[in-house]
C-alpha cells in the first residue's frame, strides 16, 4: 500500500531530511585518507543525536537475518555497493566511499546517500561517480504527478547504459515516511510507462546503484555488506523526494 503524505507531514519529513543533508555536507569536509569508517560513524551518531533525532539504521534488522545493524551509518568502499558496516577499515587515496545515513525525527524518516571521491581517483572511478550522480538527478526529474513509477527506473538505467555501466537489480529504492522502507519499491531499471501513477503526497527514496562491471552482487558473511560479484567498482547516490504540485521537492538537500 502506497501511503501519500499530507503537506504537514511532508514538512516534518523535510526537517528530518535537512539533518541528513547537513550531516553529509559535514562528512564531505572531513573525509580524507587515513580516517577510519568507525570515525565517520561516531561523528554521525553525535551529529544526529545533537540535532534531537535518532540514528535510523542503528539496530535495524534486515532481511538477511536477525542480526541488528550495528552502526549509525553505512560506509561502503569501492566494490562495496551498500550496507558496509563501519569498523577499523582505513580510507585511502583514490577510494570511492559511499556514506548512507537515515534519521528519525518527530515520527518520520529521512534517508540519503552520497559517494565521495577521496583525493585523486582513476578515470573509470570518476566516470562512474558522474554517471551515478546524474542518474539520481534524472530519476528525480521524473518524480512528477501523472508520470508512472517506471519512468524513474528507466531514466536511471538509461543514464547507466550510456556509459556502459550496469545497475544493481537486487537492491532498490523505496517509499519512505513513518517507516524507513514503505511501498513502492523503486527499481533502477525497466521500461517506461509501467507501474503506479505518481501522485501528490508520495515520498520516494530514489537511489541508483551503478556498477563498473556486471549487475550481480552478493552479501558477505556479516549479513549486511553487499559487494559486486566481480569485485569491480560500485557507486551509490540517494535522495528522499516528495511529489508535490509542480516540481519534485528534494527533502535531503539544503
């Protein structure tokens, strides 16, 4: 069931989204070679709690088992697609580092991710980063009342294919609101003109995940970290977007 939000509820979600956006801007300032993923997680927890919100990921139970997620954010590096658990891993020059963060504020969730280029990256890494960022923006452009859900999916996949990248099919975007994951699932691939009609009040987490190689992924033994099957690079961007009268409203940018 797709739950449409009222204007007042979207305003509450905007406040949650602003915390997410502000945190990601802070991380952009400090991410550099030599810091650990644990360090990012500690900053995230302190920042979110300091804003009067709750780290949405911490303690979350996923579909792979009963192990609660141990971190406040996901930090995924290079071949790690999503859900990388923060730890002692040290970030290095040339890494692609995805930071995914969710918060709960006043009963509603905000969720977004950015991939950061650490220092000088390879040409293919830079090309993948640009394609993924553009795929997100192109998907958001389709978040207009009257369009179909798969119009978003098609826009994302089309941008990926333009540079011969693949899109992850096993993990997708989603609705968001009082729950972090709501209907509908937002695929990153497909033909246009299919699925539910987009309506005012829908709020969607659009999150393209593009791979340098093929689309296959696997989940590691920690039950969370998703990596590319061929161990080639992956890149991830995400925003929470409200479908309103006229243009879409991006709730996780400031």
